[in-house]
């Protein structure tokens, strides 16, 4: 990633590797159709995940960050196939549905976003 793109970021990005359950939505009734991905980094705006399946841009996903005891709604911003054909990297922007979800999201992420300082 170029330094120019890094300078445009609103939130700091922190490298972190945690398991994340990813499920495509909307589905009713909800069903666990997803997979377990591994995060590469996370910020106050979203996260990058390594997954085995491709996801379409603008599709909604639920993210269960089990290690953090937190679930979030997100929108796939981009999807890139890995050069070694081992899967895909996806960028997911968090989409809190209300102020309460946003407040919980930032309180959970606060520990990681301030750990670099």
C-alpha cells in the first residue's frame, strides 16, 4: 500500500491476527453459512480478513469476533484473490446499526487502537 493511501486514513490501523466468523447476510432465518477467517489488521473503520471464499463488494456480512466477545455488521469494500491461490483478502467496513452498537464497537477496539502508543 502506498504512503499516499496511508495518509488519507482517518483511523489508525493495527496489525492483529484473530479468528473471525464471517456470514453473508441478509438471510432469514439467519443461518451459519460462513467460514472462519483470520484478521490481518483492524481499525476504527473496519478490518482486513483472509478468507477461503470470494465475497462481492457491497455485500453485507456479520462478523463474530469470538476472542473479543463481540459481533458486528459490516459491508465488504473489496475482495482480492491471493497470488498463491490460497484464498482471498477482503476489506470490511463496520456498519453499526445504531449508536449503542457504535459505542460498543469502539470500546472493544479501543484497547487495540491505543496499544501502539
